[in-house]
């Protein structure tokens, strides 16, 4: 007896699980098989040929998805004084003061999608790094989320418009959401192409052999479709 639901089993019949499809075709299949009762998120999963134990083989950057992620993004900004005012004017949803930092630390409160900080606050933010880090919410200069107050408006605007951060985990895998199953096919395909280009552009020069070993596209509840990279 299959542990998967009827919908999943039906979806699997629509394609060859072992075949590697061109990216656009894979996206089309995933969109077709996303039949859950809610609007599923479409994701790309990469198996990278990096050694995550080495600092010079970390893959971390951001990509500006041309058509966004199809959801509103709640942004928290660690700032005080004038910087907090600038963040508020730029459209930040939450300004994190000491009380909010304490709430994250003591209650594990994480009701936001992205976090930005001004450099002066990083000492305080460091106290909750082990809570934010594993969830990809830790502000980081490399990801463009530690910024000067003058830059706050641009960064918040980009995050709300669909700028997505990506990074490898400690097993050399990388996961990246690229939109909703309800998106027009061409919009999903354009987001996917931008995401793939962004990941390719971050190949560390010290990687030996294949950089992208395997790539799969999937939706929240659907089966994974292999991509020929």
C-alpha cells in the first residue's frame, strides 16, 4: 500500500521518474501536477559538488526573481533611532528593539519572512544568531541584509518584490523557492531560469568535478521532476 495520497500517485503516472527533463519542461510538469487544495509553492533543489566543510566552498547569495514569490513578505529590521525611522518609512513591517530581541530569544518568536539589520545592531543580533541562523533569517553582509540606513529603502523594496536569499546546507544541498503553482507558466519558467543562473554564477573556483550534480523541481505536495542541467 502506498504511503502517498491518491493525487500524488496519479501525478507520478504523468512522467518518467528516472528521466532528466529540460528545465522549462520540468516546470511545466510540476505546475500540471500541483493539484492540492491550496496554492503550492514551486521549489528547486540542488545537490552540489561542494565540500561544505571548507569556507571557500560555501554557496550563498541572492537572486532577484523577475516575477516575485507570489506572497507578501513580512520584513523585520534591527535598527534604532534615525535608522529605525528610515526603515519604517521604507516599508518595514516590524522594527526590532530590545523587547523584540528578547522575545525572539526567550519565546522563539519568528513571525516574519526576512530580517535586515544596520551594522551597529549586529552585536545585539549576534545574541540570537543560533535561533535566526538555522531558519535562514540571520542578517548577513554577503546576502545584502546588513545595510546602511541610506540603503534601507532599496533593500526593503527588493525583498518585497521577490529578492530571495539562497545558501547551501551542511549536506551540500541547496533549496530555493521560485513562485506559486498558480503563476502563468512563462513567469514560473523565467523565475526558474533566473534562479538557475544565480546558483551557477556562485560556483566556487575550488570545486573539483561537477558543480551541480543533481537538480530537481517540485511543488509543496507534488513529486520531484529531475532536470537535465
